[in-house]
C-alpha cells in the first residue's frame, strides 16, 4: 500500500530456553506468600514476606536484563526471542501453545514492569508496613506482576488473554484489599465487571479474526483481483479435525513458505498479514460481514477490549474508583502497567490496525475524547488520588491518539514516559498521604514543601514531565503524538475518509494538555505551597467529599503511619520502635497493630501534628523514578534536532512493522519546531494560571469563580453524573431483567410444570371417578336391578294358594278372551 | 488386578459390591445384635473403600486408554439375553473415557463428603453431626449420621448406575443403568434431604421418569428399525440389534433415513426428538430445568455434588452417543434449534442467577447456564465446538462439585444459605473464602482455571457457524462475573456480621474433598490438552459423520 | 226336547265353576277340599258325556271311576294336611298357612 515500504520478510526466531523464568519468579513469590505467608509472617516477622516478594521481582528483572542484553547483540531484524513451553490446547485448526516471546516492544514492557514493579515493591515495604495482612498484599502484588508478564510476553492471543484476565483478577483483589469497607470492595467489583465488558469485545474480535483468516467469510466482490496463491475457502480446511498440535500444524497450508490460515500466534499472524505475497492482507481487507468491513469490525472489537483495560470512554468509570486500593497499587497497576495493556495490544497489532483507516480513526477519536473529558473532570477534584486517576485516564487517551493515528512508537514511548512520571506522582501522593497521616483531601494539605523536600521536588519534576516541559521526558512523547496527529490525513470514520480528523485531534490534544498542566500544578500548589491546613480539625469531614476514600481505610492506614516512620529506625530491630521525636501519642507495636484498627480512627485527632518526610525506602524510590523521568527523555529526542531517528523509534521498528507505511504528511523542520513551541506554550499557560490561582492558597479567585459558575462546577465535580447514568442505563435494567427472569422462572416455567402436575392429577381424579361411578357402577347396577326385581316379584308370592288361583283364573280368562278376540 | 478386559467392570461394580456388603452387615446386626456405632462406621468404611477402588479402576482405565487408536477400547462383551439380542457390552471411546474418570473422581469425593468427621466435638455439634441417639424434628441431625447404612448403600448403588451408564454400549444395558441411577437418587433426596425433600424428590423422579419414557420409546423404535448385527459369540442376531456401536455404523450408512414414518413425520426426526427431550431433561435444558434448583436445594451436599458433577453430564453424553451417533441426518436438521436452546440456557439462567437470594439456588442456576455452553458447542459441529462441549462437561464436573461442597461448608455452620444474611465472612473464614474465590473465579471463566478453556473453545468453535448466537452468549462473561462477584461481595466482604464470629474454618474432611478438585482445576486451566488430546479423535470422527467435510 | 251333549257339558261346566269359586273363596280348608271334589266331579261329568256321545267303549267311564278313586285318596291326604295345619296354626284358615312365603 505504501511505495517506500520495502518487502518485509518473516520474523527470524531465536529460540531461547529461559524466558519462562521471568514470569516464574513472581509466580513463586505469589504462591509462597499466598500459601504459607501468614505462617512465615507469624514465625519470622514481616521482613521475610517482603524479602520473598522483592527478591522474586529483582530476579525477574535480572532475567529480563539478560534477555535484553541478548537481544541487543542480535541484528535488529532478528530481535525475536521465543520460548515455547507446552501445547496448551488443540482442537481442529485451533492450536495454542503456552509460550512466550520477546520482541523489542514486549522487551520494553517487560523492563518497565519488572523495573518499575521492583521499585514499587520496595516502596510498599515502607508504605504497607503496619498492615496486618502484609503477606496477602505482597502475594497479590507478585501475582499481578506474573499476570502482567504473561500479558506482554505471551506469544499468542490466548496467553495474552490469560494475562489480560489475570491482571484483572489481581486488580480486583488489590482494589478490594481492605475488603472490610464495602465501598472499597464494591470498587473492586466494579473494576472487574467493567473490564469484562471490554473482554467481551476482545473475545468477539479475536474469534472474528481467527475465522476470518480461515476464510469463513466470503469476500465482498468476485475474486478477479486476487491473483495470488491464497485460496481461503477451498484450501484452508478451516473445520478439519486435528487432535494434536502436530496434526493441526500439518493442516496449515503454506504460501511461499509462510504459514497461512487461522492462528492465535502473533508471529504467524504478523507474517501472513505483512508479507503481501500471501494474499492474506487482500483477503482480510476485502472481506465483509453484516455489510461492514470485517477488518474494521475486528479492530474495533479488539479496541473495545482495550477500552475496558485502559479506561477509555465509555468504560473508564472503574479507574477513579480503583483508587480505593493502596497507593502502591494505584501506582503500579492503575498508572504504570495494567492500564497500558490496551495501548500495548493496539501497538502489538499495529499491522492489523494500519489496514483499517476507520478503526484507526475510532481509536484516535476515542483517545482524544477521553483525553479532554477526563482532564476536565480533573480540574475540580480535591482528592489528590482522584486528580491523578483522572489524569491517568487522560494520559491514556493521549497514548491512544498516538497508536490511533499510526504513530505507534510515539504511543509506546508515551506509555514508557507516563509509567515513570505517573508512578512518581502516585508514589509522591502516597508519600504525602503518609506524611499527612492519611489525609487525601488537598484542602487539608498545603505547605508541605518545608516538611517533605524530597517528595516535593520529585512531585514537581513529575509535574513538569506531565505538563510537557522540554527538560523532562513527557514533552518528547506528547509532542511527538500531537505532531503526528496533526500530520495524519489518512484517518477515516465509517469508511469515509476524514482528513480533518487529525488536525481536530491536535487541537483537542493541545487543549487537554493545557488543562493537564493546569490541574497538575493546581494539585502541586495546593499540596506543597502555602500554610499547612491539616490542623484545622476537619477530620470528621471525610465524608463530605463524596469521592474521598472512606473512613475505614483511613483507620487502616493510620495505623501503618507509626510503623512506617518507625521503619526508618527499626528496620533491623523489632517493629514499632519509633523515635519519640515524631511526637506521636500512640506507638502501637506492630504485633498489636492488628487489633488496633478500630481505635485508630478515634485517635485521628491525636496525630494531626506536623507532617513529616517519609522513610528512606519511599524517598529512594521516588528519587529513582524522578531520575528515570529525566533520563528516558534521551530515548525520544526528535529527528528534527539530531537528524537521526529517536533511539526508541529505532529500537521498536522491528516490532512496529506498520509504522513505516503510515502516510504522514511531511512538514518542514521549522514547522515542527513551531509545534514543539505550541506544546511548551500550552504547558506554560496551564502552569501560569495554576500558579496565579492556587500558589500559596492566597488567591480568592477560585472560590469566586466556583460561586459564579456553581452549576457547571457541580456537574463537572460530580463527574458529569456518568456513574449515575450507568446505574440508570445499565445496572438497574440488568437487575430488572434478572428479577423478571427469576419471576418468569418460578412463576411461569415452574408453574407450567406444576400445572402439568395439576392437570395430571385432575385427569387422574376424573379417571378415578369414571372408574368408581361408571365401570364399577355398571357392575353394581346389574346386581341391584336383579335384587330390586326380586324384591318386587317376591311380594307376588303370597304363599296363599287362593291368590295363585286368582292369577291362574285371570290368566285363563285372558287366554280365553284373547282366543275370542283373535279369532 | 486391572486388565483392559475387566477394568470397566471393576469400576462399575465395585460400589455395588460395597452395597451388598452393607446389606450383609445389616443382616449381621439383626442376627448378632451388633452395636449401632459399629455398623454405622463399618458401612462408612465399606463405602469409602469401594468407591476408592472404583475410582482407582477409573484411573486405570484412563491410563490404559490409547487416544491414538480409533474405535472402542477396553471392551468386555458377551451375550446376555440371547432371545432379544441383548448383550453385556462395556467399552469406552473418546466420548465416554473422560466421563468415566470424572464419575469415579466425583463419586469418591462425594463419599468423602458424606463422612461426619469433624475435628472438635463442639464444632461437630454445631453441624448436628453428633449422634446422640435422639432426633429432634426441629433440629434434624446432619444427614451423615442419620440411617447411615441405608445412605451408604444407596450412594454406592448410585455410583454403579452412573459408571454403568457411561460404559454401557448396549442400548438395553444403558437403559438399565440409567434407571438404576434414578431410584437411589430419589431416596437420597427424599430421606436425607432438606425441609421440602419429599416435594423435590418426587419432582425429580417424575421429571426424569417422563424423560425415560420418551427415551424408552425411542430406543424401541430404533431397535425395530435396525438391521441385524454380529453378536459377541460371532453369530448373527435375529432381526435387530441393541449394539450401540453397530447402530451408529448403521445410522451413518443411512439405515434410519428411510424408515417408515410415524404419524406422517419422518422416523428419524420423531425418534430424535424423543431421545433429545429425554436427555434434555437431564441436562437440564430450558424449559425442562425447573427440577434442578429444587432438587439441589433440598439434596444433601454430596448428592448435590453428584447431581451437578455427573448426572447433568449424562444428558449431553446421551445426546452425543445416541442422537449424534445414530441419527446424524436428524442431528444436522436439529442443530440450529439446539444452538438456540443453548443460548437461552446460557443467558436466561445467568439472569436468573443475578436475582437469586439462596446461594445454592444461584449455583444450581449457574449449572444450567454452564451446560448451555455444551449445547451451543456441540450444535456447531466444528472440531473446536464439540471438543469444547465435552471439555466443558469435564471442567464443569470439577468446578460445580467444588461450588456445592462450598455451599455445604457454610450450611453446616450457619444452617441457612441466604446470601444477604452473611457478610464479612472473609475475616472469620479466610481459607474458606480463598477456596470459594477460586471456585467462583473458575466458574466465571478466569483464564488459568479450568472453566475458561472450555468456554473459549466452545465460543471459538461456535463462532463461525452461529456468529450472532455466539456473540449473544459471550455476554454471559459479563453476567457471570457480575453475579459471582456480587455474591462474594455480599457474603465475604464488608463488615463481619457478629453472628458468625467464632465460626470454624475448613476442617480436614472438607479440605480432603475440596483441595484435590482445586488442584485439578488449576492443572486443567494451564494444561487442558490433558483432556482434549484424549477426547479429540473420537469426537472429530463423530461430527464428520454428520457433516461430511 | 232331546237331551244333547251340550246339556251335559253345561252341567259339567257349572259344577266346575262352582268348584273353582268354592276353592277360590273359601277360607276354610275343608271347604276348599269340598270345592276340589266339585271340580273333579265336573270333569267326571264331561268324561262320561263325551264317552256316551262319541260312540261306544268304556274309556270315559273308566276314567271317571279312576278320578273318583283318586278323589277319595286326595280327600284323605287333604284332610290329613288340614289336621296338620290345624295342629300347627290352631286354625284351618288357609291364609294363615303362609310360612313358606318367606
């Protein structure tokens, strides 16, 4: 389709035998902690628990580095490591191996997951220190990493889906980690069910694709233009019965040495689609189902899966609620890794999406809409984690703009940069929450820069990154995405080309970027500047804010405050020997902490003293992540500056085969500089207004504006009432249908059955009556008639001869008379 | 001890031997005035040992079965009633071998679950498992200490009936075992069941008998339209045959295509419908499913386990063996309707689940929903569809017993099953909550656990044939997640209801029943080929008869 | 006036009729027996008359004699029965003797 694209060949596979170790270590960690963690914790204390978990993470990271170094040594076209473990299942043409593969894209993901994941594990040591179910937390966290690694390393859709659902499970478990609070438990449930909507789309898209490859749907037009060797209907044996993997492989026809036909494997799929001489591409592009282009439908359905996992409109609603989980979880799962799974999936299938401009248009459009929508909600939130949650949704929207318009590497790069700066922000907020004694409401913070310098600087650095200033990484990825969006004239919607869509998305993106910069700096100024407002005695007002995490969780966390700052001093000793310098009234020993939740909340007022910097495990991790947010900028220095392709683009090129073929307009370098300037300007404008309005909490303008536009404010603050809309539009009707079905079952179907029974009984009674009165009655009637006759006749027999004689005479007389009459 | 020639007989008849031994024991009690406790314990151990031996024989059969060879294996075949061409014919092929293994396993698990073992006396009293001689009608004793020898004898007889149904390859023999299974079930529900046990038992019995009648008529119809076949001793049968394998060959060759019509309708179609309804009641398929919730709710836990784990599978097994095997033309004709019923089962029952307040009813309806997958998969007649359908029988046969055991655990403690009345149990019963979470997630189709693979295979198999139906059915992944998670939410999460403080967590008997199933569940989640590789060849051959490729 | 057969027959019929009426109406058992004698004698008249008018022989007379003898025996048996009835019922009213009715 693109003239400049050189003929692509099959992926050269390097078989290695150790990839399975990468997910194995977290799995072992999770298993040990899940099965015997409670006992270990009892016997040896909490150290053993986190040592197991963190060791597992670093081991996985180590193996990932080995794989990375091996990959670096290979020529770029051959960077594909594969490790097939066993045949998962075979039925007919569908054969699925349980196997792993690493290409540059998944390598990047694995490094992010194990690297940032390890850091977040370390952070959790301090953050969760006083949690009684410490073992459970680390077990879940390791389980999550295991599932996430399956997701990115799976060499086929099935293994990816294992991970896809596995991270959903881990996310559910971790969001509902403090399950005694029904609200938090419900948030977990919401996340899982909302994700299932996406999974439904994912599965439908997957099956559609699988069978489309088998030629199950006929092409739109006659096969005049198909002058190649791919004969889908005749030769693919799509329904042939193979019992073993070997038989299934034997059924697969090969065209020019490329295996074609239905497959679950990414590599085989990529090979047959990318190599044009197989004709698969033409077949897919020409097929329709229900009058819609099949490929578009496949891509959109798969994207529905991504919408669920990556929290895009309209399935984003679970992510803000997911903030009910512990903060490290929010950082790892709901910012850095799991939520980017959708972006990863679209990037992984770039060769498919690139074939359907309509699907690309939709992806980009949904991404842009989500970016601006979520950013606008972020404007007025007071809960620091909610702000970050909406900013995550918004940033995911940016990533989808990237992969949607065809700038796959830029989307992936934003994924990487976002993982760093958003993890920094979340962990920073976790540090703030720790420091403020489990306060999440920014109205009760302020002035923390004095007390928490490291947290403040790292948070500020991450704000620069997300707002897009050139001295941090966020600028490079966001700028690349928006620039590519502006230059993409190839998008379409419903099969209609829409060259205006790219520039429109650019404008929306710039507005969203300005907004992002505004609310992120708003959160920075509200939190770190001005005077500390935490002593004002507002502790009972948690519930005033409908979004603030509920009080039960606070009480949980408030206990861990003591031990986590205690951990600075007492890492090697017994727990809970906190220094008196912190001025806390209560220092419950860790062992007793388990029983101390309930009173802890009542104590809340007591430790409302000065905020304090977090323990070294926390600040160390924050610093490392902030440094990461800086150094990763070198991966994406734009070509306009150096004349060379950015390092990451070059690295990812073998995996993102469709990248080269996307027909972006080519603008001059001057124009590109201008776009970069616009990007920086957008960030600066947002920063300026945030500083104006929120620095040191001096300005009265925000309050006045809120008064002036209270209606608008309320609608936005209440998140446009989307949750309520869902309740009315989805939840209630489903329950109604369920009630109706249940009613129908017990009152109609079962009644019918009972009715059958009743009818049978009535018939039986009738039958009994007939038997009793008709059949038996007839028999009795014969007898009784005889008897009655006898009785009457008996009275004739008087025993008196004279009477008989009368009879005889009468008879004779009659005979005589008759004789006369007749004759 | 086990040879290919006798292993299936051992698997089938070990339990009935145990049953006979218990009767002998009862006679000995009468004549020798043995102690009641001795007799009770004796019958328990007889039941355990014989069902364990039956399970061992089933495992041996699984290991002896050679998936690469075609046709029937482990055959035991001789003439039984010469005058009517009835033979004693045991054997397995890819359709039944997995069911033999499942039946042996679930029977053994159910026997374990029938034991009144409990670690402490106080806890045992809580469950009503202490046999102190007098039975208060207001607080009935646990089923495991009431009329123990009778219970065990019935349970063993039931096991023989189930195993025999799966291995019998003679229509008459099949019918005999099918009916043998019915009677003990009636008594087990009717005597050892819950408050409305009589109603449930009668409903179950009449419902299944109604199915049996249709089936019997169809069997006789098939018999009188069959051609003679060779008997076990090499001679030819007189006129007709009951041999299922021969009948399948004749059916594939079109023997029943031109049989005389009944009341103006095609013979094959009428017989197909008769057989299908007979089996559909067992599945149970909408709208013949309403006996199931009642039977489950009233049945004691091990009986629910057997009911959900094995009995429901017989419906699908029977359809595959009879309808698909003998009447391929009519099957092709009915495939669309089967798929529609499958979809209704899946979606309708899932919605009904969402509205249930009784935990056991919820799980009973979820069984109805999950059996719909098998219907949909086998209707599609693709290799994936049919393999998925049979795999679904196996995985559901692992998961649903877990679910019912889990309900039994909480019922033994709380003596009710109202989901709304629980709350926060995860704090008091962490191990129980974990295993229940595992079972629920397995049932809602989480990858890595057994349920997912069968759903995935069924969907992928049904998709090209019934695209719309499959997409509708796939919405069940959302509904299933919703009702299970909501149940977890209401029962385990949130604040602990103080009523349940101090409840004991799982005891060893419950662990012995639950953990093996959990391990199998995870194993199959990651290696379903263990089952698929064995059942694939025979199943794919089966559908090739129906739709020549 | 020639005495013809008809005259005898009328006498016989009258005797028979008187006898019948007696048997039918008398409650006294002895009366009934006497009625029976009248009937028999009515018949005897007929026998003898038919014998005379139908030409020669003595068959009619023999029969009449036989009937007279039979009537005597009958009267004897009848009177014995009447005596037995009287002993049983203390009356010779024939209506009382209805024991066999039930």
